[in-house]
């Protein structure tokens, strides 16, 4: 199953066409895309047996984030071996470094992003997990049962803000407006042959800068969710950024930063793509 945020309304995608959920369910489910996660099990059951009307075509620019207002955004760092190596850090053994991105940075999949003045703005493609049912102190064996679905994410990062000062400001440096595009939609785990092995690819102006597979995660999705839930109760609609592979601009020699008119395209196998164009602040 695929669900989308289409012009602020919850939609089911059937054969590439959008079906408005509030209309199709006669008001049983609200139009608010975020609200569906509170009733995820009930919604899945309804969607599996509903007689849906014919869908309509739509433009990608109308898509918003499938989770536009999560209560919590949890992000993992150094969760790919090659990225830890290029960053000069030892591999995490019990838990990857964890930070947050503030919800005001969330946008949809096709956006224009203003560059912070004088900054070093970087890219980080990530698999995003959206929680479907409350998860607290769960085991990795049951973790997928708590997942609503998967999406593509970009953990766009302004490195000066992130790293300056007496202590790093990871959350601030990663939370400028537009720095958390998510989309293009949410795909439920049953849609994949193996949800633990998906290809990721990121390009800047057509040049490949990142390429990996989620099977290379140090802490795969079930293990990551289990370890996070041992500390933080994960609630329906919460977002988990799972980490980025090697190839970020910070680790290059010479270092490379996103500039005015650059286009960043982020793709994950079986899900789809994000497309961001960057502009200098007036």
C-alpha cells in the first residue's frame, strides 16, 4: 500500500492514481495526513477491503510529506560503516549517535530550498521509517510490526552551524526551513521483497555522490527501532531517519557544498525520489 499527502489531504495511491481517503471512506477517516497514524491498524484493515473509486492523476509538486507534523523526529548518525570511516569516527557498538531535526524543517518531495548565507550546506540521503503503532521496549523481532511504512528522506545539513561553538549543534544545523524533505509517499513494508535491503542513490546536478544499500546499515531498521524504543517511547506518526552512507560533501577533498541553482535528487529503490533545487537567500 502507498499513501500520500496530496495538497494537504490524505490519499491512497492505486496504479499511480490518487484516491482521496476522506471521500472514499465517507468521512470515516479524516483528510489530515498525520491523523491516520493514530488509527493505523484500523486504516490498514479498511484499505485492504474497501471498494475504491477510480483515482485521479496529479502533479508531483502537489505532494507534501506523508508525515507533515510528527510529534518526534529521531535521527541516527554514523549508521553506515563507510560513512563512519570517512568521518573519522570509530563504529558505534551499542547505539549510533542520536539527534533530532525540528518539525518545522519538514517539507514535501519537490521543493526549493533557501541556502543559509555563508554556510556549508551538505546532503545526506536516508531511509525514513514512520511508526504506525506505539513502540516502547520492544524487541527487534517484532519491530517491523510497529512500522507504518518507509519513505525517502534528506538530512540536509549546514555544517558551520552544526559544528561550531563549544559543543556541536547537530539539531540546529540540520533544521533550517526545508532541510527535511520526506516523500514522495509512504510505502508499507509488505510492498518490498526485502525491506532490509533497498538501494539508495543521491546525485547533485546529475553527478552521483552517494550510492549504497540499506543492508549495509550497522543497526538495521528492526535493531535501530528496538534500541531507540528502549529509551524513547515511539508514537504513531513519529519519524526515524536511519543514517546516511558515505559520499557527503564534508568528507570530500576538497570539500563540496551545495550552491545556488544546484539540483539534489535522492532515490530509494521501490519508493521513489526527492528533488530539491537550492537558491541563495535574497
